């Protein structure tokens, strides 16, 4: 369920009340833990946290690298965590820590799905967001693309 909202404020205001509260809280956690250099924007129909093209212009699709994103989908909400899914050890550590919280573990290829805010271990999400600097994320991305 991709949004056509042009601004983050518009995106949030279009959400149903119960989702609006959850997305705002997760967004707050992301912003509190986001390393310097990433940019919050609307992209791909969701709230996106990206490496600006001014920092790394040589992307394969000529679009900013997405580090993380926050979205309200048809049947769930999701936080996308490219920073941990670009590194196998970081992914394993995150998944182990997540399962240890006892909360419902519902993940996709690069996202964590949740139906309500209580389903999400917010402290762990904050740690995952804080994990990778812009420079490290760009370096890892280059390494992955060099292997292809």
C-alpha cells in the first residue's frame, strides 16, 4: 500500500488514528538514534532514511541509498532495516536479540512487520538504527555490489 503523500506530515496525517500513533512513536525512536549524515524524506511511498546523493551519488539506480524506512502497509506496519540486513552477523545478532524479547517475530527480507506498537521492541529498534554510520553503510553497500 504505497502512499502518494509528498511530505512526512501529509503521510502521517492520512493514517488511521491507531496507526498514526504507532508510526509517530517509531519515527521518534528512529530520529533519536539515527546517526548523523542520513536524511529523513518521503521516498518509495514511505518515510525513508537515506544516504543523500550528495554524499554517495554512484548508486546503481541513481536514487539515494535507503538505510531504513517506516511504512503503513495494508495489513501491517513495517520498519525496514537495510543497515542490519546488509551484514549477516548484524542480522543474526538482531534476530537473536529480538526473539529474546519474547515479542512476536515477523520479518521479511529487510523489514520487521508489526500490527501494533506493543509488538515491537523499541529499544532494540533504536539500537539497530544507531548501529551503522553513513560511511560504514556506503562501504558495505559498495562491497556487496562489487561481489555481484
